[in-house]
């Protein structure tokens, strides 16, 4: 059954704009009934509505490294079709967001949530920037060029290499089409290039502060300042190992060797076995307290200002979250944590939805 939002939330009628989740991929694992809310997922439609979400970005996740035997363009089309099917089946409780006016409508409405489409890793473009036009026509409005190293860019967990020539073309085309450029997962070198190439704001949809937790998936203070100077926004990722440094150390000791072993085999069954065994070990790591969320938010505000920080929980794409955070139903509790940490009511609103709504409306036009 759907879970209710935290009934003890002290902030009433708080809205939420979350810039990244992987929930749609649960459909391909089997068993997700998103519209009815009957599954183990972190997110479903009843919980989004009950918690007060105005917009949720759904990631289209189809990297070659994870799906080596699939036709990725067709697979990405299928993922988009699933999300549009949810919209159709929602009875007007969820609407597709493709332009700025849609974002403004969702943020001013109650009882309805906007669905943004974002691609996490541009592998379905088959190495050609021009193929972005196909997905833009299908409703795509946000793009992470690479999740793992690909024809467009190196990544922070991969080679660390820069954008390729085709990757630079992809950034330019994304701007021309008014598709949000998202730098989460990109290497530091690629981040610097995005700063030089882009003219509009860009986002790091689900990345935390490297000064607080030294994962390469998190942003340095210099990067936070560069993002803020462009008018961009970073979204706090709720994965425990990107929040708390002690958790990261324990996590890496398990996940590092497993990741290497998985890349040494081409057998899908063996990859699945390694993944399942690794997940079973990772969930045994002690969870950090939820206050780590506020530490990252406060640090981002200190470094880049109160307009540069939002939420990008990475729900249904992560294994563990801090103590007491279980899914979409926990977002009102996050608003409470921010308030209790000393943020003003206006700052809490900015983090929870206003900053992401502003930057996406500006880019979508």
C-alpha cells in the first residue's frame, strides 16, 4: 500500500521539485505499479501527491555498460513510453512537462505533479549529437552526457577524461534545443568544458559537496561557485555514501572490488550475481544520521549562495539513505530538518522547489 508522508511534519503545504529519480527503471525489473502505488519502489504517484511534489524528473537510464545487448535507442524510446503511459493513466494527476509554462502551472497547482524527462547518459544517441533531436521531439528536456565513459565524455568514476569533440557538439545542440545540461557523473575536466561552452544555466541534478564527503561524484567548492555564478543549481543526493565520509569508506571497500569484478566478465548472469551479492553486503553498512543532508545544504549555501541548491534525491537509483529517510514520503521530514538547522522559511522553499523551478523554467523557455 502507498506510504503516507511524515504526519509529524512541522511545515505545512511545502512543495517539492526533485531533479532526479530512477523509478521508471523499476518497471523493467518487474512488478512496479507506479500509478496505484503497489510496490517496493522509493517513489510512486500516490506518495508524490501526498508529500506535495510539484515536479519530479524521471531519468531515462540506458548506458551501454549496463545494457550491452540492447538496442539502446529503442530501449530509451520504450522507457519514455512507460512514463507517458503513467501520465495517460493518472487521470490528470500527473502531466508531462516540456516548457516553462508547464513548470509554473505545476508549482501553482495542487493535486497534480509534473513529469520531466531526463536522459542519464547519452548512449542512446549512438555516438551522434544530432540524434538528440529525436528525443527532444519525444519530450526529453534534460541530459547528462555520460553516466559511464562513452562517445561524448569521460566520467568521474571512469577515465576522468574530458568531453570529446562530439560531446562538445552535444552540449551546443542541447542549448540550442533548450534541453537542460546536467553535469552529474561528468569528470572534472568535462565540467570545466561545460562551463566554457554553455551560455545558459546548467545543473548538477544529484551531486553533493566534495568538501563534506570526498566522493568524486560530489562537487568541489570551485565547481559549486562556478555553477552558482551561471545561475545553476545542484540537487542534494540522498545516497548514504555520497553524504557521510565514514559511510563512503565502508561502501567503497565493498563496492570497489565488486565493480571491478563485474567489468571483467561479459556474462550477464555473472554480472547479476555479483550485483546481488554486493547489494546484500551494502545494506548491512550502518546508516548515517539524516543531519548529513543539512550539512551539505548549508555548505552549498555558504559556498554558492541560497539560490544554488535544491533536491535531487536519486531515489530508486540508490541502495541506502540516512536514518529515517525511506522515500518520497520522507521529503516533508527533510523540510523540517532544514528548518531545524536554521534555514529561514524562504530558504527552505528555495531548496525544496523554488531554485529548481526557476532554473528549469529559464532553460526550457
